[in-house]
């Protein structure tokens, strides 16, 4: 039977669905969660207190008081196995000089005796946790962050199955840093006009979303996510969707100059060449590509007018470095 602690974890984390806070400050204020847990514990609302304490361990995995509160509240609702695990986590992380260390150790020993006296062996999740942590670090080293078998999946599984450990914070920080770095690298290649497969472009938004689940969202995430998705849609042959995404990118980050040209290109590929020229003349009036399209549209309307503009462009316009 699934332990009450795991049920509480699933309820709190919403199944740890993508886009939901996972570990770190995105979960909430650890101090506020701890304070609420203490209040509920004092009112003998032990199950509700457990939810707050567990959340506090996710928000700040190094917050020892949260593990102690969690252990005591779980013991009160007779979830002895989970209580003992929380006690062990506290004892492993707390220096022996910590205030009340001996008292907590005594509580832990009492918990272990109570667990042994229950007769039926509880499910051993220790081996599962070891496997998941090994999978996490292996995937992280291979830079396999998303998808089946990825580091994200392993960390999410640890959270959902009730893993308790201060090292969860370090794991989250490592994964967040890797996610931001991977997303930034793909975006920088795209901005430099280096060909990038559509699959990699489409991973940028999920990578930034993951980073937000593990800490503060990357400030550049909204613009860069829309920009790379726009490129992917352009590659996939959906210029109208790409056009909307490039507009979204520019609304989020006006400094994405490359998105201005690509938005016009999307409009052009959608079949509205005059509208594309209007966009270029508004956004990139001095860009040589604007002048080229202007000549092309003039030639389509009037060969003589187009020829005159082409002569102007070729022989009278001076471009830097055109010596």
C-alpha cells in the first residue's frame, strides 16, 4: 500500500507535472512553509502539517527543522517508516553539536524500534533512490536532460516517491545550470544563423521551463523560447505560426533583432510579399535585404521602374566595405 507520505507528496506536487515547482525557491518560502507546519502541528493537524513540512524540505533541502517537523508529524499519523527516514535524514545532516541532537537521536531510535515492532516489513525504497540518483548523475553527465531516461525524469521521480535528503538541493542546482546552459547554447547558435535541427530548437522552451521549476526563471526565457520555436515552425513549413512566434519573441525581448527579419521572411513565405516589404521598411529600413525586396516588388509591378531602382541599388548606393 502506498504510504500516506507519498500520497501527501503527490497531492502537494500535483504529480510533479511539468511546469510545476519542483525543488528550490520556486516551491515557495521555506521559512513560511516551516512556520505554517509548526502552527498546524501545534493545533494537532498532523497530516496537514506534514504537507507543509515536506514542501519546506523541497523549497530548501538544507532546512533541518523541516525534516524534524516532518518526522514528528508523520509519527503522529502512524506513518512510521517515513518518519524514521526523516529522522535519519536529520541525523545524517546535523552536526552532533546541534542543539537537542541527543534528544532527536533518542526519538529516532524509538521510531526504529516502533517500526521493527510493526511486524510486516515496509517497502524498501532505499534501493529505488540509489538507482534514481545514479540515473540522474549519469544522464546529467551525458547532457541528456529531458525526456525518457533524462536527468529531469530521475529528479522528478525522486521528488514524487518521497526522497528526503539535503543533497536534493545540489542536484536541483546542477540540473538548473545545465538546462539554462543547454538552452542558451542552442539559442546563440540560432541567433548566429548556424543551422540547428528543429528538434533541438523545440527543446529550448522545455529547458527554460525546467530551470524555472528549480529556481528563478531565466530572464531571457520568454523571448528566446518564442524565437527558437518560430525557427522550428519556419523549418516545418508553417510560416504563419512562425510569424506569430517571432512577434511574441519581440514583445518579450525587443533586442532580438534577428527576429525582425525572420518575421518578415515568414510573412513573405506565407505569400504576402507586399506586407513583408512593409514590415522590413518599418523594422529594418537600412538593411540591404529590404532594398533588394523593394526592387523585386517594383520590378513585378513595372519592369522599367524595377530596372531604375536596380541601377540605383547596384551603382549609386555605397555600402561600407564595398570597396
